[in-house]
């Protein structure tokens, strides 16, 4: 039986509202920031905003679709009894969240048989909700849904690109590839987290990329990008739906050109 994508998409938008109600009370308020890598040299922050958002999402999914699986950044995996799994990152960009920058987002993906089919990126403080489904991609803002379309016909030397931070390209190979791409692009911007991928889908950027992503960092963004006509790949051979080193572009030609530059020896 063909899934009811309209019903599932509507529920995904409902989840965006549910998570916003749980997370926004913690934004730009005094926060306790815990380090999930405490005892090491690393810093992986988490706040009660992250945890409250994921608890709310899990409760809503369990009530509506008790057979569905859930994978969340903060509370791990709940195995399901259906082909559907929700993949959740309640606050993508916790570093931005903890300093009051509105570049964080809630990422909600629905996987079907291991592939992301519905994705939501919600920024409730700004009031923007990007959504991708098997039928296309839209920006929901102030009660209006605007179709998303990537920019095409752009060559790498004229491309505007975005990534979270250059220090996330940790291996010598990744760092060298990133610097080669940075030099080849017209513009490289930093600090946008998931927002860059959605702005690429909306035609404002040409390339969005990040290294070392988890499935909950990218799963929700894939349907948004592909629904807008963009393409998602990896410069190191990862399956983007499972995370890894992810690069996305407004066209296949631009993605191929960018990966070729990054893989030059």
C-alpha cells in the first residue's frame, strides 16, 4: 500500500510546532550547558532545550504512530515495527543556541525503508520552516508556502558556498580538499549549520557542505534539497542518508565540479 504522504507531511509540520513549544522557552535564557565529551579534549554541548525538544517529539510520535521507529541525537534509538523511522535533531547548532544566535534549527526526518522521504528544518524564532516531501519542497513562513528551487547554470568559479567551520575538516585529506574548494569558489561563508543547506535549496547559495555529519544532521535536509531540484553527494564515498562528509549543490554539474576539485591530489 502506498503511504499517505500528505498525512505524514502534515504530521511532520505538526512536530515542528510541538518541538518549537518545548525549545523556545530555553532560547536566549540563562542556560546550563553540559559537555557530552566531558573528560576529553572535545566539546559537544547539550542544553535542556535540546532534551526538552526531543522528549516532546518522541512523545508526539509515540502517541500518533506507536509502530514507528525513532532515532534521536539525545536519547538514542527506539526500534519500530514498521518501515518508518523518525530521525531527530531537536537543536542542530547547539553552539549557536547557547550564545543566542538564531542559526540553530530543529531537524525532523522521516525515513522509509532506510531512505529519507520527508524532511523538516524549523527555525521557530525566525519563523521559517523548510520542508521537503516526495512531491517537492517549500518554505513555510507567515502562513504562506513558497516553492523552493535551486539556482542552476552556475560554475564553480562563480559559486557561493557555505559550511559550518573549516576546523571540522579534521583529516589532512579533508582539510586539503576543503581549502582547494574554498580557493576555487567565488565566496565561502561560515557558521550557518543546517541553514546553509536550506538556503542552497532556496537558490541563495550554490553549495552547502559539512564534514563528519551524523544521519540526524543531514537526513531532514535531503528531501528539502532534492525536492528543490538540488543534489546531495559525498567527496569521500559515504551514503549521504547515513551521514559522513556531505556536499550538496544546486545542480549535478556543479556538484561534480566541486568534488573533482576536492579530490585532486
